[in-house]
C-alpha cells in the first residue's frame, strides 16, 4: 500500500485529508487491510466459497440449509430469508440463462454492473 | 412493574450519577422529572408494562425536539424533526424519553471514547470505559437512571456495553424492529436494540417496538416464536456452546494461512504479522471472562440443560468479513454528511467540492475517517473482487453455518457464547488501554449475529474482580422470546448485579 493509493482513496471519499493526516492514517489503514487478507485463506479452506465457477455450489448449500431451517417450526417465517432471496438463487435454470444471455456485460456466471464510484 | 416509587429522591440521584459517569448528551432537567405527574409521562393506555416509565435513547435515533448528534462534531447542532418508529411505539405505550445518550461517533467503536462530544465512564469503575458504541445507554441503565434504553447494534454495540456495564442487551433479528429514524451506518447489519435492567423488561420493550413498519421496507411481520412451548431437540433442553479455545485456534490457523499466502506471493512473510498477531492475542479470553463463561455453562447444566459443544469454522473469518462490509456500507451511508444535505458547514469554501471536503475534514473524527477510507478502498474498481465480493461470499457461508446449526429435530435452542474477550477495559495516558485495532478484532463473538441477521441477548453471568462478565445467547431468526425465556431462567438463579450506590426506582 502506497501513500499515493491512500491519497486517491481519500479524494474519492471527499475527506480533504492533508499529507500529514494521510501519513498518520496509513499504519492503521494498512493494519486493517492486512487483517482483511485473512479472508484469502478461505479460498483454500472453504471449497466452493470463492471464484465465480464455484458460486453456484455455495448457493446450493445455502438454499439447502435455509430450506431445512424454513421447514423447522421454530424458524419458519413467511418472510425471512426465503431461498429465493438468500443468494439470489433462482430455481429455474432457464430463467438464469436468459438473464445471463441478455446481460450487456458478463464475467463468468455474473452480470457486470457498472461501478457506481 | 410500576413507575417511579421515590420521585423526590430521583433528581438528586440522577445529578449525582450523571456527574460521575456522563451517560447523557442531553437530558430533561431532573427537577422536571420529579414534578411530572403520571399523565405527563406519556399518553399511553390505561396500563401496560412501560406506562409511566422514563427511558433514554442513543443519540443516533431520532426523537423530535431532541438533538441527533451521533456523537459527532459534524452534527453537534442538529435537531431531529421527527421521531423514530421504535420510540413512537414506546411513547404510545406510555413511556417518555428523558434524554439522549452518548455514543461512539456514528456508532464506530467499542468504548464510547470515540464520541467527539464527551466521555462516558463505567458505573462499576469510573476509570474504565462503558463499552460501545451504545455506552451511554448501557451506563444509564446500569446506574439506575432509567429502567431501559434504546441502542443500536451493528457489530455488537448493544451487547458489548451491556456486558461491560452488567445489564441486559437484546439485539433483535434483522427486520424485527423498524430502523426508521435510525441514522444509517451499515444498513444490512444494524438493528435498534434494547438495554434493560432485567430480562423481563427487555422482553416487554421488544414486544412493543417489534413489528412491521411501512416506513422501513426491511421490516417483516414476524411470527413471534414463544419459548418454552417450543423447546427443541425432542423436548430436551439443549444449548450449543462455542468453545472459545477452539475458536481461537481456528483464527490462528486462518492467520497462519494468510502469512503463508504472503510468502507464496513473494512478499515478506511478516507483512501481516502485526495485525494477525494482535488479532490472535485478543481472541484469547481474559481469565475472568473465561471464569464467568464457565459459570454460565455450569449454571445451565444445573438448570437441566444438555450442553453440546459445537464448532463454526467460518467464524474465523467473521471479523474481516464484518469490517469489509460495514466500512463499505458506511462509506456510502455517510456520503450525505457533506455540509449541503447534512452537517455543519465551514465558514468559507472556494467551491462546492471544497465545501464538502472541508465539512468532512473538520467534522469527522479519526476513526470515522479511517472507516470511510477503508470502505471506499474495498469498493474501488480493481479491489472489489479481493475484498468486498469475497466478504459477501463468506457472509453467506457464515449465515449458512448458523442456519444449519439451528435446523433439524435435534437442533439446540440457542448458542451460548462469550460477548467480548475482556471485561470493561481501562484508559491509559493516550486513550483506551485496548488499541483501536484490538477493539475491532475483539468483535469476533458479537459480529456473527449481525452478519447472519440473528437475534442475540447478552446478560450478566457473574461479577469477577469487581466487574461484570456478560455472556450471550444466539438463536434462530425470530426466537427472541425463546432467548428471553432461557436468559430469564439463568437470571432467576443469578440476579442481575448492580454497582455500588445503585438504587432502584422501579419495580
């Protein structure tokens, strides 16, 4: 992480930080980013949680667990985390493919949405 | 429950405590409180559990006529022009707001020392922090200034101060309580919660504030699940317990893995060391917290519960996932504080861009700026995949593991966990004794409930070394009633402790 990267980020965030402010914020900023890097280890330890090719496996697991949960009288709620909401899963593969095929831009099984920043 | 039974002594009591702990940013004059008749303490119905009771509200929840500072200089002069749904429902039930409580700026912190406006002390030991970010609400309840207060819980901000101050803290299921009138920090994670002087009071308040609200599209008309009639596991009383030691091992393994990735990338192996090791250390429970947690486990066994040890491997990633998502949402939500829509303007600016930059540079504190920087960075083009999208995938995995835990005929009723690895920490010469980073890493026991949208209740397990130790119960969605039942069983055998000088004005 370079100070220059932080400067660009601060400008995007409209924080109006001086060079001195940025310099003093950098160590804490780097420390948090380093900690965020722990998430990379999930790529190895949680098969199916990373990469666009594996995302459907994650959704299947989730839908299964939520389905189990919804069948449970204790957790059964008409509105909370229905399978279709959790993971944006659609049981109809035809509808999924149609959506993907009609997307302006795609990345694997994802539709690319323009970056709002 | 009844209203104040000794109003004559109440104003002096409030003044004396408030001078010591600084729980309130704004409070109606205590003299006014004692002079009020029942009718002026809220319209309410003929009766009800909160009728005639005063309550406090965290200063990021709108109450018309009161300030709404969020603990920030940027909003120091801002007054709310409407009232949050949760507050309105309590007022309709006959309760009355007596003041707004201190908090970490925009809810970002675990001590309330990040408030730009004042310092709040722990009623058990005024040299220590009250916890955060709802520290003012927790301190006010613990000192007996109010019987209950509202707070908000984004990553543990109701439960952690409740544990530090020895009161009950209820974080409802996401969507159970309207967020209309709550100043947004991380919208997909936060809930308005309750801090109260007993489990029963927390339940009463929750019953009043929960429910669908047309002003908040994320609320749901939940079917309230009642507890004792719904004991799971074939009618047996079963609690799952997350072994803190095995969780620390899982975190340690994840940290080692991150170091290995560094080396594989050709970078210095020590690149993550400082952050990782500090995170690792804080996840080891303080001796007194472990003692309190063990007492809770033994207490439930004595109450006839079968205690079943479980592991939730994905929890090792919960803090990085939580902070990635929370900071990303904060960077978007706090964009409105620009001096044009909201926020105190500088005296002079060259152009609108300069106005925004100056407003935010002057108004936000360092912790808020750091989180906005992090959130902006993880959403930046080129970094989204590595941070934000990865965090969202892991969040789904964590949610899935929790839902699986509470699924099936043999599933436990709730999961018993510590709340925070330490008791209320003290202050050094340069601020809180626990570093800002360590405070974040220590959210490992509280932020999972927010990531998964689950209800959780924190309550005192014991007093160790003169300070309260809290534990928490997590449950399946909309099982607040069941969690309250289980917590109340423990409370019946282990009454809520109080700091020295505490006096109860309510029954």
